C-alpha cells in the first residue's frame, strides 16, 4: 500500500460495464520527504485510481496497484490498475536516521 493525495477527478464518456458505477480519481503519490515534512504535498508521478471510498480533493488516501487494484471486483474481471482502499485520518511518521548522522545530512 502507498499513500497519495487526491488532486483531481476523471469523467469518462464511455466505460466498461464492469466498472460503470465506479469513480476515478487522480492521485499524486506522497514521497517520504513530504510525509516527514507533513506539508500535505505529494511529490510523485500522478496516477488514476478507482474509488469507492469518497475522499475529498486534497485528502490523503491509501491505494494499492497492480493485481490488488482489481481485487474488489473478484471473481469478475475489471480493467483497474490502482484502487483507493482507505482514507487517511492522520500519520505519525518519523524517518529513520543512521547513527552519527543528523537529519538532512547525506548518507
């Protein structure tokens, strides 16, 4: 699972019947640096994810990719590569540091 920020919504003119009632959102993955900074920014390359959770624009979500992305439709087949599986309420993240190094120093 990865974290991302919802940055947009997709509207389709035609869609596969297997996913007709599914919303699709644009999600920007959150980098470890932005997660540690708690700045609400993503920083990764945006992707499109299927959504049945209903997050708001700018909200952090958890998503899965690949085969797990289509799991909610099992045993049917669905043309989905990423799926929003949770809405993040809060994160308490402290990046690891190497012994003898200060935060921000190159390792």
